């Protein structure tokens, strides 16, 4: 295992441990099934790439680990909520996620919807608490940044475009916009969160935003490649669904070889945006390489 992979794994464990504390079990509560479903959706194994982006960007600006880990856990709650809802029969209708039954299969549809709702709401509670940062303006900026990233002009709007893509064929600019909204916006706030917590300059936030923009597109292209090249056992979810649904993707438009080249180019482009941070941004540089090389 490389030093980077060890760092990624240690960060994932720290975030998982915090999520465990933020979502305590209480079997005496009548709503305990909801809490159990929230834990099932958020504590399962995962690479925790978005939390890694939060913590790594925060380290550039000397942010205390308690602050960055709480912001990271909140953003991971949002990511997990989105997966729970994406997997529902009314959306992507998936039975498998990270190699395990999806939340609505493990429990039921109503419980899965409520678990997603509760994770989203809990994320804003965590960010708004003083323990995340002593400065209320910083907390307000985090709330605003996250809300913009995941609302109708961000992740949720991107999911709407994804549903519409099943009804008509999209061209490259449309697919790029869809994926920027559905995947890239949450990756973007994950990177910018470190600069917000560190009260850093607009220039630094812009550099991290540019890095995240290219990283997010590279990430999605690799996801499209894995949907074509990977197996359910490797990826942890059903593959080939986009092709079966006739949905246009980066791979269907570019072909596998050109798509792979484009992902590599975007990763290198992302790394160049980090030049002003020097060696402090090395974990983010290594993550860009990891994203395009992953098989899960």
C-alpha cells in the first residue's frame, strides 16, 4: 500500500468514526429504524473522496482537524443522501451499492426516502454548530456554499437532467453540464470548504474551484468507463445500465480510448491549478492520479 493510499484510508476511518458519533444508536426511540437506516447508508465502506478533499484542502491553510473533519462528515452525509435517493425505483432503480443491498432494498422505500432526508438535514445541523468553527460567518459561508452546490442549480438539478437524458439524446456540452451539476458541484464545495474554513483569499478559492472542476469531470469519465469496462463485483454496483437505457455518456460519444485520454488530460490540468500551493497540495495532486487509475 502506498503512502497516499494509507493516508486516504486513515482519513476515511476518521470520517467514519465521526459519523458513528454524530449518528448514535438509541433502540429505545420509536424512530430507531430511521437512525439505523441513516447509519447503514453512511457508515458502509467507501473511499470517502469528498471528505478527503475537504481535509486536504483545509490542511493547506492550517485549519484545525476538528473543524475540517466535521465539515467533511457533513459533506459525506450529503453525498450518502444523494446515493440513497438516486438508487430509488423512481430514480436509477439500483439494488446494489458498494457491494451491499441499497437502502430501500435493505429496509423499504419510505424508510430510504426519510433516511436521505434526515442525512441532508443533519449535514446542515453539523455545519451550523459552533464546534465546526468559532466564527459564525465562516459557518454561514459553508452553509451557503453547500446549499448552492446541491440545490436546483447543482446536484439536484443535475439529477433532473439525468432523468431527462433517458428521453432524448444529449450532445457533449449538455452531458458536460449535466455531470458538472450532478457530480462536480459537490466535489467543488468539498475543495473550497478548506479555503472557507481557513478564511483564505478569493484567489485561493478560485484555484481550488478550478482544480475541482477538472477533477470532477475526470471522475465522471472514469465512472462512465467503469460502467462499460468493469464488473459488478469490481465496481460494487450494477454495470452497463447507461448503455441498456440508451443514455449518452462521455464514453458513448468519445469511445473508450478517447475518453480515457480525456480523463488523463483533465487530471493533469487539475494538478496545474495547484501550483500556487506548492508541496502543501501534494495530497490533492496524488488524488487526481488516483481518480483516473481507480477500478472501483
